[in-house]
């Protein structure tokens, strides 16, 4: 059974084309498929809305500022167990943990700090659906699941 997730390459990653290419290669070599993608620059309002669940956390303002600081690449990925698979490929959120426990993960290799941690992935089927609708409102999520 195929599932969907949202993968985001954050501004400090998109600014490094060779790194973007490495990550696309990782997606392909892990049997994940890019269903749709776009490169966008978030407004402050959009970034606040996307990270609403983190409102009030100590890192919220710096996270929002960072996510608006340049283009991001948003991808809908499909594959078996794609949510867990992509999260494993990314490695832990916190960069020191990523470098220590998972040095060849995306965050282990390309994370700069806990905020500038290279990439994002949906954490559940529900958040994947919500994030796909957030970034790809034209994408027919239910239709895709009927067909896959
Ligand atoms: P992401 O997967 O996009 O989800 C929330 C983001 O908050 C996370 O990646 C990091 O970029 C950012 N963040 C910054 N500091 C922290 C922290 N101490 N703990 C968790 N997330 C953090």
C-alpha cells in the first residue's frame, strides 16, 4: 500500500544545488517517488500558519524567520511506509543528535542548527494530508488514495 508525505527542503538546503541533487538521488534510491513539487518563498503569514502547532515555543520566531528567508522546495512523496522512511532518511530533528546518531542522514550531513535542520517531513498520515492540502490545494488527495 502506497502512502504520501510532504518533504520540504529548507532555505539553507535549497541554496546548495549540489545538496538538492544528492537528496533527490536519496529519494529515488529509497524507492520513493516525487508526485508533485514546487519551489516557493513563504510569506511570514504562511510560515506562521504552517508551524501553528509550535506557536509559543522558544524557537517559533526564529523558525518562522528562517523558513521565509529564501526559497523552499516542497515535494509530495509517495511510497510504501513513506512517512517513516522519509523521517529516517532525514534523521533526528536536533542537529547534534543527527550528527551523533545518524551522521549519514540528511540532517546529520547538511543540518546547521536545530532550526536550520535542512529538511522537514510530515509526522503522521493526518499531518501529511493537512500539509498536502496546505501546499497543494489543487491536489486531489482522496482521488490519489482511491487510485493507489
Ligand atoms: P521541522 O521538522 O520543520 O518541525 C519543527 C521545526 O522547528 C523543526 O523542524 C526545526 O526546524 C525547528 N526547531 C528549532 N529548534 C527546535 C527545537 N529545539 N526542537 C524542535 N524543533 C526545533
